[in-house]
């Protein structure tokens, strides 16, 4: 019987087409039912065209369904993938209000006041998706790609018994980048990586069984390599372990790189940190979105022959391990910290090695993070815990307290200013935050 996969938020066209391509490379899924769901009809059609191109190019016997109503396709689903994003223009509030207070960011989808409010806006929709799944496909495996990853996964794994984990490509992507820097093949690389989403570190990184960190340090000493990832390379050279997420993201998660104009100029104008600019303001973000020609991207893509080789995202291999060929697969997933990382908060969402197999997920005990890494990661993990508690209890004061301790925000603003900023955001987004009925 064909397996059924539901892509919720399939209007994220590039993600959807890559994940579908990966799924269909497994013989067990070649005849799968691929159900695409998005509330934006135009984006949905763009993704349907791309997926249809994949199916025809590979001559797969798969079936494609496209709908704006997830309830029509969730029944009997084996796997559900989530890449939803609330109205992207709502991010103008997340970005614009902190920007007016001097909290300038580059991405704003994971933590800080921007990430916290993105979580608060997204959580009611994720909760509704989980509710539908519990009724219509209670045995399905739910893989989340939506940010902010840790807060959403923590809330889902707390309130639902569904099999849920969150996936990010930064772990395997950075591992490949480091291998390239030292001139190694990924076939010869092994590593152990742990922390929280977008702030995990390679506790071990080995080439043919030997510590490769001396080779990485030598590579980073070359100016052309250093300038590719200035923020991350500075963190590695000073904290001794290499972080997973890009410099643009990492520049937001601590107090070292974005609190003064001279630091912005020094660390945030080169390499990956320059995208989408020195800072992402509401104005330049809207300009970028308005100029994005999605139809041209789609139409150009389907005109060309495509590479049907499996990519490096985890999702398809996880599904294959659980209900396909049942070959166990190890990946880095987002799970609750019950005896996994000894010096991070118990029950918090952490990103650790996980094995997918026919019986489900088995998380691997990592032990303690190095103390300097644990100190940095623990602050952000505890902030995420407060934000989740705020959403689940409806207490906006917990939102304020979470933002109070955000490293970048606290380096820039006083407590009074943080309270005023939080209230401004709560007022501006009141209709999007049904869990709160008052200000801080």
C-alpha cells in the first residue's frame, strides 16, 4: 500500500521540492501519495508544478494532491512535514519594533525578541495542526522544519503525544563546510554535535578517526577562510569548539558582535553575515520580499533537466528507517532533554544525535557540554523555556522576562526599555496572540 506524506506549508517551494525529490529516491516511496497543503493558493500551485516536474522527470508512479485544507488529506498519513510560516509580512512587526529600540538583527527567526514573538504567533497554528493529527493520523511521524525550532518543538513535545522531532540542515551543512576547508571527503569524517538548535557545537570532529580540530584551526588562519565566516570563526577561536549555524544567525545569539557600530562593521559585513544586509530592517525586508519573483524562479527551474540524486536533508532517510526499508538512520534532532545533556536544563529542547528505527526515535546521551559552551547555550535554552511557558500559561510577563535575558537585547537596553519594547510588540500583535489578554 502506498505511503502517504503530507506537506503542510508546502508553499515553501524550495524546501518542498527538495524533500519530495529525496523521498522518491527510496524504492519504498516511489509510488507515494504526496499531499501538498498551503493556505496561499498561488504558492501552492508553484509547489505543485515543481513536484509534478520531479515526478515526471523520474517517471515515478507517485500521486500528487494539492489542497488548501489539510483536513482533507491528513486521514491515514504516515508522515507529515511542516514548513509553515505565518504571514511573512507580520515579521515587519517582529523586526521593526526592536529595530526602533536599537536591537538590530540579521535574520530574526530563532531567538531574541524577534524569534520569541515569531514563536508566539506561530504556536496557535502548530497546536491546531497537532490537534488535527491526533484525530486523523495519530500514528504518523511529524517532522518539523519551521522556526523557531526549539521553542516550537518544546511546546509540541510538551502538549502532544505525537511522534515529533525538529530538523535543521545546519549540522550536516557545517560538517561539510569544515570538511571542504580541510580538504577532506565527508566519507572520512565522523563527529558528535550537540547543544540547542542553531547553537550546537562539534564536541568531536574527526578525520579517519583522528582529531581534525588542528586542521580546522590551520584552515581558519587563512584570511580567505576566516572571512567566509567571521563570526563563527571568532567564536571557534575563542571558545575552542565550532558552532553549527551561520555567522548571520550566530551574530544575533550573543552580545559580542552587534552591540556597537564598529563591531557591526568589523564582523557583520563579510561572508554569510552580510546576507540579507548589515541589519535586516522592516524596510529592506519588505523591499526584498516585494522584489522576489517566485514565478520566474519556478518557471526557469522546470525548463531545465533536474538532478534527482538524494540531497542531505534528514527527512526522507528518517521516514525510510521507520516505515520504509527500515534501515536505522542517525541524525541530529530536536528532542526534550531527559538525561541527554547533563548541564542543560532538564526537559528543555536540545539538539542531539538521534537514531530513527522501526520502533521510532532513540536519543543518544551526550554527557556534559564543555563549561564555556554550556554557559552560553544554557542562557538561551532557559530563555526558550520561559517563552514556551509564557505561551502555555498565557502570562505575558514571562515574555518580558525571557527578552530581559536575551544576550544581545540586554547588552543594548535597560530593563525599562525592554519592558516598553515588549509592551509595544504585544500591542502591535495583539490580534495574532490570542493567549494574552493584558500587557506586562
